């Protein structure tokens, strides 16, 4: 069973960052936030993880913790209530907190819900824009691995033995990387200057089929559809994290 504290971090620190990409790359999402300015903070449990979503100037920024004075606070007394609501599984109701002079910002919640529906449609719906879906999934994987390694005791222990950068990428396309420092793990967008481990996929179709378990990894490597090179010890550990990503995001 997933650790609820880790799962909360996965949503707040990883999944939510997909809204930044949506605002930039998806015309429907861009239309939803056009001309709107508001901020929403999600807080999971007393003293638990928080993240602030800021919509401004047709952009979305997701920041861990509290940023400024959010227009709306969605407080969940129990972490599981938040993860239930966001995963649409089980009971989950927040306590919305809005200052009286900011009631006009309440419409931001409707915009957020529409953005969530749009994200779900791209990631889980039929006939998605493949390039965008692959970009969102790569972003999710890199930042979910970071969330797991920074918060799950077992993964923290194994990650502390790693120093270097792992790259996951569509060859000649979008890339993400994961920085292991021995004391922390950071998921980042973009191709690193130098990677100790490279997991490359020849195109979006191969990557998406692998993500959907439609293709065996070893078969893909043998066929040249996936390239695995560099520090194979790091690769072995990163592969265990990939399995955990599936557990937390199932």
C-alpha cells in the first residue's frame, strides 16, 4: 500500500507541475487561464506538505510550500482525503478557506477543476496528442521519482548511495533528468549537459507503449527501440524507482 505522505508529495510536487506544461503547450488549457490571475494553496494535513498553484499572465507556476498570501486555501485535515480527491478514489473533501475580500477569486477553483479534467483527458483519454502526452509523462516520472526518493525511507536510503544524473528522453526530442546528490534528489526538465545514465526512446510511440506495459523493456532494447547506456548500477536502482512510480500513480 502506498505511503500516504509520499503520495501527497507525488501529487503536490510532481503531478501538479504538469499544469505548467499544459499552460505552455495545450491551446485548450491556455484558453482556460487567459486573462485570469489567482493562486490556490493545497495543504495536506496539519504540518503536512503544501504546494501553491499560481495563475498569472497566461502562465502557471507550481511551487512547493506556501507562496505569499494565496487567494484560496484548500485544506485537507487528513492527507488521504486529498489523495482520494485528486485520484478520484474514495472519500475526500477539503475545507476551502477564502478571505471575504477575495471571494471574487473563488472562480479559480472552477478553472482548476477544468484544468484537471483537461489533464486527465490527455493522459487517459483516447487519441491524445502523443507528443504532449509523452512530455507530460516524462515530467511526471522524473518528479515522482524525486518525490519518492526524498520522502519514502526505503528509497531515501538507496538514493543516498547515488551521485550523478539520469536522463530519460525521446531521442532527438523532449528530455527530463534526475539529479542525485547523495542527500537529495531533484527532478528537472530538459537535457542535462552530461548524464551518467541515459534511458532513451526512439519516438513517442515506443515510450507511450512502454509506459502502458504494451512493450517489454528488454525486447525494446534488443530491437533498438530503447537505448540504455552509462552507469548500469544507477540504472538498476532507477528501474526500482520506475516500478514504484507505477505503484503510486496506479
